C-alpha cells in the first residue's frame, strides 16, 4: 500500500529549476522584488536547501530571463536572414523584409515581457552573461541583423534602441485603459477629452503598432 507523504517542508530533491523560476516570477509580480529568504519560504524549504540548487539571486534572475526568452520568437528573422544570404535582393526588398521580420520578433518580445511591470523593471537591468537561453536569442537577432548589412556594433545598438521601446510597451499593457481620461477636468482640457473619447478599447495595442512602425521605418534607413 502506498503511504501518503507526511506534511511539512518538501525535501530538497523536490526543488527544480522550473519551480524556482516560477516562484521568483510570482514574487516579482506580487511584491516587485524578492530575497532568497522569501523565495525559500515560498518554495517551503530552508534557505540552505535553496542554495543547493542556485548559487545566488543573480542566478535565479538569469534563469527567469531564460524562461522569458523562450517566449520570444526569432524564427522569421532567421528565415529572412537566410533568404538575404542566399539571394541577391534589391535594397528595397531587403529593407521591407527586415522590417517585417523584425516586427514579428518585436511583437513576441512585447508579449513575453508583458507579464508584469516589475518583471520588466528587474530584467531590463539584469546582465545576460549567465543566461544562455537569453544570450542565444540575442545572438540569433544580432546575427540576422548583420546578414542584412548592419555591423555587429550597430546590430547591438539597434537591439537596444528597440528594447527601450518594447520594454516600455510591455509595461503599458498593464496601464488602466482610462489613464488619459481627464475626468471632471474635461471642459478645461477639451483636446484630451476628445482624443480619449475616440481611443476605443485597444489604445495600448494601437499605440504599440504606431510606434513600432515609425521606429522600424527610421532604423531601416541605416541599412546599407
């Protein structure tokens, strides 16, 4: 007969990298930050047991970064880069191809990071050197950009320029839909009031697409 395990702290063997990552994500979303002691408590183990699996808080953040990176698609960019390498495309066709493929990556990036504003704030300043999955994603993006003619330096600068917009857009997903409603001050702010009345139900998505199109159009002029 199978015996039920007695109640209490789970053994260290029940701790997995995925459980650590998801627990850290929940703490970040709820509290805006976390300590290793808080993470151990959430997992129901002693801090010493947690340190048997991760060496530091930075390692936990690296794992969380890799977890988020799994939701970011570079497929269209890689396919577009392969097409450029294999064909002698005109500058116009190549530029349009880069814009479309980069837009696809950007949309998946925004979606992946839109889990919580705290997640965006924390991971935006977390170095990627210890996050192999995240590094792999950036390598695929930058190497695709280089295939289109960017230098490696310009490829990284372009990624950083896009990220500044994408991380802000990911945070904006959680903004209240009436954030620009002047309310009782509508009469003294008629332009705001009129604009808000016509925003519709998806202003964040429309603003994102508007900004993305403008940003990519400008960046594409840097292609050789």
